[in-house]
């Protein structure tokens, strides 16, 4: 196993780098940078990127381009969360936050009090919840994708995953749809509002069997009712944006019908390469299997996460003081970007109080990393771990694991420079205790944090992503 921990050059634009020429180059390069072409309209500032595309062929007007742009502009989650966790969110309580939210904060911090044994289970549950597409079924689908030789088979598998993703989000989508309808009512005149409310009350509670009836009600009655309202009132403001969101979520909700997922599976059975892995399984067997899945449990739903989201919601509404609202918005933006369908690696955050010491950690995992050996098909697990311990400092850890062997790079804070040999020896003992062969170990003082773009350049490539848009 070769050492693949060499940090790559960050993607242009992500780290806000500027390509600068030295003085000699500028003096010698006398060519015309932007010759006039009367057949084309050029930018007034004479820049060569008049076409609007920047970077390595990324169009920032595309969905993927917007994802990359969001990553570049995103404030660092670690900076915001460590401030909150280390301070026990005391600054929020002092700002006059409501009693209910203050109680949520107190309950959250009680949950985050852990021993090293508790943290092991907490980490396992977080990693399980970070990837909805996990388990034997998806292991087989990944294997088939790796072996597939036809575009049609790969497209069919991606279609199945897209429908499964919408199906597993069905409960959340229906809850969002009902919330959007309630918000729309607040922008309508009284008589029309009462009419929409009567229609919305016909929506059945979440279940797989209720999907068809609810989707039909939304498409055939509720959305046309709102369309007619907008046409009659000429209301082109907020209500139209909400109706657009409603239509999008309705499309996803209908797409996640269990019968549609089953049909996507049945179509794949026409491919011999797919059929050999699912020999003996009928479409009805597959449907019954899906009907027995507890999607809340599969998503790793935890009480602490609900409390954190409640606190975030209160903060965004300004209940923690307007001066703190931006911090909550930054956390929410980070969470939403990490949920993007273009994110090819898993990401979890761990706010904990470990044996009385507050700590905030972020873990990025690529479970399907190439080995780095030329011509090799071997793959392993690559991790980037960032953690900040109160009164100790910030650490960066990069690891690559393959078949019981491990490469590791550790950056420690400046304050621990005199303990470098202790860190090195401690890591070796931990690896031996867990029967791991440490092939490469680098322990050095941190000068600049390892950027995610440098550790996982595939984030900025359209590989290993599933398009689950409607």
C-alpha cells in the first residue's frame, strides 16, 4: 500500500487563490490578451472569461456549479460550533433567549456529556446516520455499478437510487408539504384561505399506502387551486415562490411511491449482470422488503439532533438575539451543503463533552478511495478528522485504511511541540492494541489546517454523485 496522504493542490477558486504572474513574466508577455472580435460581445473589463465559465470547466450557472460556489463561500463550521460548545452557549442564554430554548440548550449539553465508551457508540450512530444508502442491498448495487459495462445499466441503478432516496424521505417531504401549505394560507385572503385549509385537511397521515392518494390530491386539486388563486389575484410575490416549492416537493413525494421504486427494480432485472446478483428475488419480494424498513431508524435519528435543530430554528428566528442570528444561519448552511446530492463523501459533526472537556470534531470519510498505486484496482477508506479540544488546541488527522494496514498524518497544535514523541508513541500503541499495521506515520506541528478540497479533490468532480432532483 503506497502512501496516498500527500495533500493535493486545492481546486482553483475554492481557496480564494489568485493566479499571479511574477514581474518578469508580466514584462515579457506583450501579447494581446483580448483581441477585438466584431462578431462577439466581450466583457467591458477585458477579462478572458466572458463565457461565464471559470475553474476547471465548471459552469457556475449549473446546479453542480452552485454547489461548488456554496462550498467556497461557506464559513467554517468549526469556528462557529467551537465558540458555542466551548462557551456552553452561555452567550445565547445571556442574550435573553426564551425559557423553552434555554431548557433545550441545557438538555442538549446534558446529552453531550460522555465517557470514551459512550463516545464510541455515539460515533457509530452518527456514521450510520450519515449514509442513508447503506446495508447489504446497497453494497451489492455499488458492486454492480463498479462492474457495469453499459450506460443503460448504470442509469437504471441511479434511477432506482433516486426513487429510493425520495421514498425514504417521504415522511419528511409530507411534513414539509403540510408546513408549506400552512405558510401559504397566511398570504391568502380569508375565503380562499379557508378553501385551501379544507383541501389540506384531506391529506392523509404518512404511510406508504397513502402516497398515491396524497399525491393525486396535491396534483389534481390543491396545486390547481393555488394556480387559479394566483391567476385571479395577480399575486406574484412570496406566495408564488412557495407554490413552486410545493410543486417541487410534491414531485419528489410522488416519485418516492413504493410502486415506482419496485418498477425501477423490475426494469433492472432485464439486465443479466443485475439479475445474477438478485436471482430468486421477485418484484413483490423487493416491495415487501421496502415496506418493512423503518426509515427513521435507518437514518440514525437521535434525540440530541432534534434538540440541536430546535435550537438552530430558534436562533435563525432571532430568539437568541439578532447579533447571533448569522452564526445560526452559517451552521444551517453548512448542514444543508453537506446534504447535497453532489457531496461524494460522508461528513459528520461531533459536539461532545468528553470526560468534562468540551470538544468539537468533524469527520470526512470516503469509503471508496482509490489506493494510489498506478494501475491498481484496490480501494480503501480515506478519512479527514478535525477536532478542537478546549484548552488543548486544534488537530488535523488524515488516514487511509486498506486491508488492515494504515497510513496516518497528524498535525498537532503548537503548544504540544515538546510532546511530539509522546504523540507518536501513543499512536503506535493504539494501532498495536487494535491489531492494525501502521505502514506510514507522520506527526508534525500544524502550520495551516488541511483543507477539505485538498484532501478530497473528488468533491469538485462530478464523480460518485447521485442526481436525486425531481
